[in-house]
C-alpha cells in the first residue's frame, strides 16, 4: 500500500508575504489576474492590499466579489462566466474558505468544462487537467483551503453541502500572511481557530492517518493550543500580539495533514448543520468536536491521549483512558474560553432524521475511525440541541 501526499508547489509565510505575489505571476508570464474575493474584504480594504501590489507591478486585474459565505453551485457558475469574460489568465484568491473554494471551482471548471454542472465534481472528481494557475491568500486562520485538495459547495435546492476532492484543484502557490488576517473579529478568529483544531484532531484520528500526517497534526494541535486564546484576545483588544501569527501557521500545518488523509464524523455533521441552518462552519465543528471525540474514544483512546499531551496536559500518572478524557476536557475548555456556543440555534427534534441521513452521505463520513449507524448519528446531533 502506498500513501499519497499533495502540497502546494510553493508557499510563503510571515508578515509581508503578500509582496511575493507579483513576482510569482511575472516570472510565469501571466498578464491579467482574476481576483476572487468577497464583498466585505473589498469594503474593509483588505483585498486592496493585494491589488495595490498588482498595480505597482503593472499587472492588470479584474475582481469577482460576488461570493457567498457558503458558495453555491450558481455562485461558482457565475464565476466561471466572469472569468471567461475577463480575459484573465490566472486567479488570485483572497479570502476565507468561501473565496478559495469558489476560486477552486472556477479554476477546475474552466480547464475541465465537462464539469460545468458543478454537481458532478462531488466526491473524488475525475478531472484530467489542473485548474487555472492560482495563488491563494487566506484572510482567516482556519480552513487551510490554500493548501488542501478539497472544497465545499452548497446545493441550495437540496439544502446540502457536498465535498469535492481533487488533486487538480490545489493552488500552486499559497501566501500565508498574518497581516491579511488582522481584520478578523474575535468571533471569527475563535470559530476558524476551532475549525483548524478540528482538522488537526480529526486528521490525527481518521482511518487514513499515518506517520507523515501525524507529525503535522500533532504540531498543529500544539500551536493552536498555545495561540488561539491569544489570537482571540488580540482581535478583541486590537493590540498586536503573537497569537495571530501562530494561528496563521497552525491552520496551514493542519491543512497539510488532513488534506491528504481525510476527516471524519465531526465534519460530515458540521457540513450538514451549515447547509440546513447556515451555522458558521467553524462554530458547527467546535460544538461537535468533544462529542465526536467521546464517540470515537473506544477505538482511538491512545491517540486522544497523544492529543492531550500536544495540548499541554500533564498526563503523568494517568491511564490511557484518563488521558483521553483529559483531551476531551481540554477541548471543551478551549472552546468555552473563546466563547463558542454549545448548542445549535434552530435545531429541533423533527429535523434529526434528515440531518443524520445527510451527514452519513457526506464525503467525510467514511473516514471516521469508528463506524456509526443512523441512530447513533441522530443521538450525536441531539447532544447539541438547545
């Protein structure tokens, strides 16, 4: 058996890293960039930090900012049309997971037009050509979409999200500049940070985990545990600190791992909550994380004990079971400290059957280390009812 690992060709990290963008484009002979971003980032001048650099380098660009928080099929299709009309020859995605997921869909369909319906990209997509050359610039510290081979699209008609997995969609260049994340409010900092922690813990406990992915996930868990509280405090106070830079790196490191080994039941359920109730993805992941860890504990207690140690818990003298419980408690405490809600608004008993069916159909579900039946998934959802 062989294990595949896919990463960006090049990535830049640290304050001021966005200054590398023009050089990466000019060296490759690109002449016009399609800047995929969202309207709020334009309004707050975040995207301008990148377009100003393009202007200074004499690189023309056209902006596409009609991107929804949970991008839809129609959203991606509109982007494909806009890209073709723009005459651009490359994409610069600036934003959180929504902007980068939309850019991935645009890039893939442009080079593989037979997938123009978008729905046919669900699962492991059999595309034959790499997406349009893309530089991804995250403005949140959580999704790691800039380094993953995954993206998530919403089917509004069926009220479901579907996951697309494709080695051809990964951006060639990732630019992880913590200064691009400086406008994140505290609530978003907390939610995206807990999303990153979920990536790392699920990636460490998923069926596909192995030594190479393990080292990324354990380091990410350590970095998030050390930096997330400070990053949230920094967002609240506006006083620069090291937390945001630590989280920028941590979420990328987590992405390097989980993109290559998959996730589990937490993400399959979180995708379902977001599709039905528009629950922010990171909040959904965080609410479900300790619940999923408890469910999986019978088969991954030793790995959860490792998680506890990575989170800074002194497990000396503890049994494996006790250390696993300590990991779950540490996750609950971190979530509480950064003010993540414990229950899902709008979730009612009458929805549980459909939610369970949708979660079990999600592409992340098979990666869970413990098998779960329909009734068990219903019960897990019930734990986050108000």
